[in-house]
């Protein structure tokens, strides 16, 4: 044991202790073992507590004196007894550490009594005459014919408008596609543009969108757009707070009514975002996001992967508030969120998790912050602050 302490002190002086050795020496010091003088104990603890002035003034002379002393001879019996004591202490420490580890693991492995399945392809198509078609229940193939179009549901869950003839479509009648909580859908519009519609969202468009002077789409909720290029016919997306004008580009708009701001994120091309009330207008470059609120508009550079993570099958959070995260979870899993502790709303979170896991997997990931805990009761998620 003496040899071990002698070695640890030498390494400590040379500042070459490993983390494990530093821990071992600190334990010895804190337990004030008889093999360490009180002064040495103070020095070790002082350095661990980042008191360099104490260490600098007293450490070297005392340590050098002790290291220079020949190790006293001891009887084999006494050496054996001390080694047995140290071994017993080490066993107690290991058992305690392992028990604490198991306790932490048990705390992390929160088993939910009930669970909720993720959302899926689910939407309603409302035709110009008011007829409603459940796209999730409809068979693959033609689901409707209207104003020169055959409207087809594909095997991979798209809705596609195909020209039934060669004539131009001049019918300005409106179609609407809406998704419920727990639903999403992909649509190829009559002009060839493709739209991915997130949960609890809807878009409205005219049948003559391919030939109209302006290709106008009205959005409520969130959608990702890949717009077919047509310089002569600008593509415009209107929401309750803004309008977005494009020629041909890829972008995402998040415009839920329960969100404070409307976010437009540009992946490629160019778009002009105009505030409906303040008349502010900004042209976005790829990698930029506009934030439109009742008070005005702001533009910033963002990680575009986060903005379209939902389209790619993920939740992605970058220092996002728990309250904002759980609004997304509520829409996708069609659940109600209840806060047992209001402070839980303000917990910040970084991370990525699949949208196609059951809700318990998502909540377990969020619990890894150690700051929140969840319970699932039927269709309700209760949030607690730890």
C-alpha cells in the first residue's frame, strides 16, 4: 500500500495521474489514511478544489520531503492486515458504485403502462362539388375524375393528378386535401409540383393551377414543396400571416395556428416572403429561414435538415423548448398533452428520434435529459418536472 501511495504521489507531482489514479488518491486523502500526513491531505484536496495559490506555496516542499524519506520497514503481518483492510474498503466501494449504477439504470428504464402508435398516411380529399374521399381507405388506382383530370392514388401513398385529355384545364374550382392529427400525405398537384403535407394540415388549390396566371395554393399547417419550374406562372403559397412567391424551388413552410411564428425555410432556389400586415418583404437564400409573427419579420441562417426532418421520418430538435417539441408530438401521435408542472415546458432539448416509433420511444428519449418524466394515460401524456 505504501508503495502504491508513494507512486501516486510521484505521479501527482509530475501531473501525470490518470483519471482513475486521481480518483484513487483523492479517496485516500478524503479518508485521511494514516499513510498520508494531514498536510499532504490538505494539499491534495486543495488542488482538487482548484486553489492553486495554496498548492503553489505549500505543496512542493512538503511532498518532496515525504518522497525523500526512506519507506519504513514493517512486519509481514502488519503489511498483510493493511492490505486486507484496503481490499475490504475497495470491495465496499465497488459494491456501492455498482448499486448506484443499477439504481441509475433502473431510473432510466421507465416502463410505460400504455403506448400510442405513430401516425401514418391518412388524408381527406374534398372535391369541388363538396364530395369527400378518404384517401387512406380508398383503393390504389383512380379515386375520382374531375374537370379533365383523373385523380390517382399510388401504391406508395401519393395522390397524383393526371390530364385525362390533351386540352388545357380552365376550371378554377377548388380541391382541398387535409390531414388529421396522426396523418400525413404526399400530393402531386395538377401543375406537376409535389407537396408533402404534415399532420393536422391542409392545402387548397384550383384545378387550373397549371395554366392560371398565378399558381395559388393556400396552406394551413405545415408542408414541404418541390415546385415545378414555370417562369410565366409564379407559384404562390398563402397562409394567415404571409405569402410566399416562387418560380421553381424546394422549401418548407410551418404555419400552424398554435405556433407564435410562421417559419419558411429555403433549401434551394429563391423565394420572396411577404408579411400580410406590415408589408415587409424578404428574399431568402438557400439555408435561410424567415420568421413571421404579428409584430414583423426576421431572417436567419438555419440547419435545413431540422426544418424538413418530419418529411424524412424524424423528429429533430436543436435546443428546442419542451413545450414546442410536445406540440409536434401531439399532432403526430394524436394525443393530448397535460403539464403536471408548468416548469417542464421550459426544458431545452437536443436530439433526433424516428417518427415511426411508438410514442414511448420518443418520450424515453426526452426523459434522458433527467429533467422531465412522462406518464401515458389512454390518449393523454402527462408531463412532470424532475
